[in-house]
C-alpha cells in the first residue's frame, strides 16, 4: 500500500507548517512597529503554528523512508499544503476578530493564498494595518506559490497538460523528478518576482499613494490577488495615473515569470518577442479593452469615449488577469461587458503567471487542435502537427489538456448546482463559482464588486473555498488523491 510513504509526506508537511509560522513573523513585526493592537493575535498564531509543526515533525521523523519525495508524494504534499496552509493563515484573523466564524476566516485565508481576492470582510479601512498587510501579503506569497507550482512541480506530475508548461521554463530549471533542483527554480523566480514587485510599489508611491497603500497594493497587484485595504477597492484612489500603473503591472504579472527571468538574466527583450503565449495575451487584452470601451460608450454608460476607455482599461484587465480590483461597480454596466470580462478570466493569463483559469497556452493548443481537426475533415489523410513556440506537442499532452478542460467545465457545473441547491440565485451562484475557480475575486449580482461574499451561507462559502483550492491546484492534483489507484503500490 502507498500508505508506507504517508509519513514522508507528513514529515515534509511539518516543515511547510514551520515556514508558515516564519511568514507570520513579518506581519507580527509590522504590528509591533505601528502599534495597531494586533500583535498579540499574530504572536498567538505563530506559537500555535509552531506547536503543530513540531508535533507533526516529532510524529514522523523516525519513520521517514527515502529522503527524496517521489512524484506520487508530490500530489499529496501539494494538496495537503494548500488545504492546511489557510487553516494556520486564518489564525490571526480569528484571534483578532472573535466574532468572525471559522468558515469565513478559512475562506479569507484560502482567498488570500490562492490569490483570489474574494472577501467576506467589510469596513476594511478600519481594520488594523497589520491585518490588511497580512491579507495582501498572502496574495503575494500565494501568487508566487502558484508560479512555483505551475513551473516547477505540476509539469513533473503531468497534471492537465502541464507538461506543455515545461517548454517555457529556463533550461537550468528543468528536471525530471522532485529534487532540490526545484529549490533553484523557486529561488530564481522569487528573485524576479521580488524585483518587479518592488518596482510596482515604488511606482505606486511616486504616483501618489501613501507608503502603506503602495506596499499593500503592490503585493496584491503582482500576486494578481486583488485584496485591498479599502472597501472601495482601487476606486478609493480615483487616480488615472495609479490606474495606468496598476494596469501595466497586472499585464506584466499575467505572463510567464520564466520569461521575465530570461529577460533579466540575459539582459535582452528577445524572450518577450519569442513568447507567443505572451503575444496572444497582450493582443487579447488590447482588443478586449477597446471592445468594452466602445460598447460602454455606445450604450451611453459613459458620455465620452476616453472616460469609457479609462474604466474599461482598468476593470477589463483586472478581471481578465484574475486580479479582482475594481474602480467602479461594473455589476450595473450593460450585461455584455461584465459577462465578457468573466469569460476572459477563464483563460487569458499565461502559464507560469500568478493568474488563474485554464491558461492561455492550453487555450492556444486546443484552438490549434480544433483547427487541425477541421482541416482533417477536408483532407482525411492529413497528418496534423500541433506546434507552439517552435515546439511540437504530442497527442498525450493534447489528450491531457482535453481531459483537464472537461473536468474544469464539470467542476463549474457541479459547483453551480450546489450553489443553486443551497438557495443561491443562478447569476450569483454561477459567477461565484467562476470567480473562485479562476481565482478572480468578485462575481456578479450578490457577489459583485460593490458587495462581499458575506452574503453567502456557510455551505455556499465552503463550496467556494473548495472551488478556489481546486482551481489553484489545477483540479487533477486534488481529485487524483481520491482515486483508489493512488493508494495502491
């Protein structure tokens, strides 16, 4: 039985829990520095997290087998990490706000670490600075966690066509099993991520934000998470300059960070020119912004085209990149615009970015495969070769992508049915699931940008939490561990 390897996975998980405790030290120091009254909550959370990490370590340290995790272990460790981490990340929220339910606290932490941005909180402007810092910092940490997962781990596991993502990874970062080479990958990606985030924060500050707002929104922007320290989200600033800065960095965060890594290490923009996935993403964004701006102007939502272009630019890019910031209640726009924006969030961002959804690479490969099948109808003996970025993709990868997309659609249907079964209206239920599985944040109707997910009952909130975890772990990573074959030798 595979159970003999469970101890090795739990032993590795104990170190993950200790790392979470270490990350919690950062907002604790922020709280001590600004004296906002939340330091005790973070101190208790750090102590309890360390205790659990120590208990797991003591229970498993003498029974660990092979020191190096295998592929099957990677599935279980990834699933357990993303399920357990929010429980500890939620502790400071629970300690600081005793009125907060465990359900809402876990949802908030899942949303933060999954870089989703959906929230059950209101009165954000009145929360202690360190609590808002922790929420936005979770967006940032979770965003890079997703990048490392998709660039370094999932391709090795072969999840949902993620083998295709490996073609985008710099050569020195590739390997064929779960080894310390992943640490090298993570180190390089974290360096690039931190550098671009620092530039984003500096740009926000120079653009007129206070230092604390620049830091918090820099975290959320680069993590494509969308958490804000203001109830009005990015609309609080009412600044075209800041909106333009945010759009620029959201577009940067929406492409593969391996491409950024190559640009910075080789000191040339050639990797940007060679990245067909990035080209498709940027063209889609420009075309979508112009389309929505024209539509809003035509429908007299805004009196002039430039105003329509300003609001369309920010909100379309924000939702399409699965960030979730808003500068207006687009829920009241003519229905085509918000529905089209949610459609974009399903596939727009690139593999290896901090965004969610199917990913542009999968969409491109499926489009090429569909076109090839149409050609084969006319020429039955035609040999269709699917290429992207100069690399040929075999049928095994394409079948894996087809299976992933089917499972993605099935998960949305099941999630929506559960929401409707529990009493949600169809627009709220469907868009809440779309927003959560794609890590977008706000949906429409009762969960639109002007409201919060607090309107949902506990059952619906748990459904949305599970949808966020499934979406961030590429579906197969969690679902496969419930297969009987997974636990057989």
